């Protein structure tokens, strides 16, 4: 929980250097949000801005009682106090939160608002409109709580950690802060990762005039060698969990003898299923968790990336990484994959959760080498057009400017002596 301030590096940018407070709650299992938090911090520092970070890790949850955890999820007094002091010391131009759940809590926004510091929140998942953050229930996309004043379906369905109590805490956090006006009053700008996500958040009650679409980015790995022949295997990279659709892939290979080699990279709760499939099917190779460099190498040698997510996703970095490598993508025809993949140009789409349709799309891709070659070119062009570091940086500064303009006209919330949510 120790804040870290890093001085800017030399930069020739004509813009005024900003002081940015980045706030993030790390997950127990590292994921894409953690990577984006680090990448955007580096992006800002490399361009001459001063970045202050305040982070917590979910590892400390093991030592907390249930009541303390539930209380911190809704309103963390320690966060309110700590960030208030940090803001008074460093006087940042903007507070940019990535993940505040569960230990930072929305009290971070109020601490900034009390000091008239603009607040930006990146919407990496659907937590502000869904208790489990996935808009997924029993393996199927679910929007039962979207737009509801009281999200009861999340509690009755035990949507978060399969626990009624935990679901009530997550849903209660959403409900309380919606009723208090936190989402509309304490956040000056939101970043949605796709236009699809923006529409869902607007339907869920967030102010549409404050939501800007800014996709994630990856540093340019460089174009593939045109003389290098295309790969001969399908690739999956990600967490081996049910929401990522790994079962759909395994079912497709079990049911379809003619599918190509499959390389699976990643770990997670379904690792044993993947290991079993690899043991009985010589076409399947499981490589476990790999380094970023190894993943890039695997993408260079693959024919196509598979992203068969059952959930809508936020905006999988793995798709952006594939586009940067000139690797076509076959993904689920909903949510972020459908928003990021241009069918017939940078990849293909399949019916979510349908292994037979996934197999059909893979075979259709393999039957037309000419179209596949064109997709590789278009994938790389798509990356250069929309997902580079420089494009991301320009949009990020525009979001910060919008947040600062909005904050100038927002009412001041005064600091509460008891450090509980102001009325």
C-alpha cells in the first residue's frame, strides 16, 4: 500500500507535463488489467509525465474477517484517509483508477473529489453494473441486473464466488453507490474499451456523456517477415477457465477429426482438463504459462488465434497482440471479440459456446489460403490504425482533459471527519 512516485523521463512532447495518480487493486491471479495498469503508467512516464501509484493486493484478504471485507468493499476508510493524504502531498492533476474492487472501493473517488482532483475510471470489466463483473451466469451471457434499481438477481443467483453473502456485498456496493450518486457525481470521465461496452454501461445507468471509448494497446512487436511461411496450428492464449471458452475448444477437437494442431498456452482451474485432452489427442499441445516473449513467438508461428469466450469480455489484450503480430483471430460473435474482429478482414466469428460452429469456422479459414493471407495483412493494418501506443496516448490525454473540464464545474464534496460516505 506504499505510494510510489516516479519522476518523468526526458520527452520532447509539446504538451504540459501532468502529475497523474494511478490507483489499482491487483488481482490474486495476474491478468490483463494488471498489465494495462503497468503499460499505461510506463506510457505516461516515457512521455514526460510524473506518475504516482497507489496499489493494494488481494493477498491480504486471507487475513481479513468477513465483516471487515464486506465493509471495505463498500467503503474503505483506510483508502479514503490514505489517498486524501497522498493527494494533499502530491497535488496530482488527475486520479486515474483501474481496478478498485474489492479493497480500494469507491471511497477513492470521494477522497479525490474532496480535494477537487478530477477522477477517471477505466471500465476493464462490468463490475459497476454486474456483481461478478462478467455479465455471465451459468455459462451464458446475462444482463438481468443491467438497469435494475436493486440487483436482486445477482444475490439469488449467487453470481459472485457462488456465495450469497459475497454476491450481496458486490451487488450492495453497486446499489449503494448508484443511490448515493457516486457513479454520476464522483467520476468525471470513464474509459470503455469498446463501443459495445459503452452501450452496456449506458443501459446500466452510467452517464453516456462521460464515457469515452479507448481500446487497450500493446507496444509494436514489428511486422512479421513476409518471407516467413504462415503457421500451421491454431493457438489459444489465456486463463484456462470456463468463461474463456476453453471447453468449447476441447469439445471442437474431440468432435472434429480433421482439425489442425492446437497449441494451448495458459494456466487456471481447467488445467487438468486441458492436460487430459493433450494426453489423449496428439494434435493438442499444452505449454502451460509462458513468458510474453514466448507468447509473441507462438503467435508468429500460428495460423490463427482462438478467442471463444462465453462472457462478453472487456477487451482481451490477446486480440490486440494478435493483430499486432498479423495473426487472424476466430472469436465469439458477441461482446468485445465481435467488436474487435472484422469478419472476413481480420478474422472470423462463431456462435458462442458452439464447438461445431467453431470447428466450421476453423475449417473455412483453412480452406481459403488466399483469404487467410489477406487477413494477416489486414490484421497488421488494423493494429497500426487503432491499437498503437501513440494512438492510445493521444486519446488518454484527451480523456484527462475532459475529466479536468468536468471537475471544474462539479460541486465540492467536503471531507467527512468520520471518514464514511458523505451524505
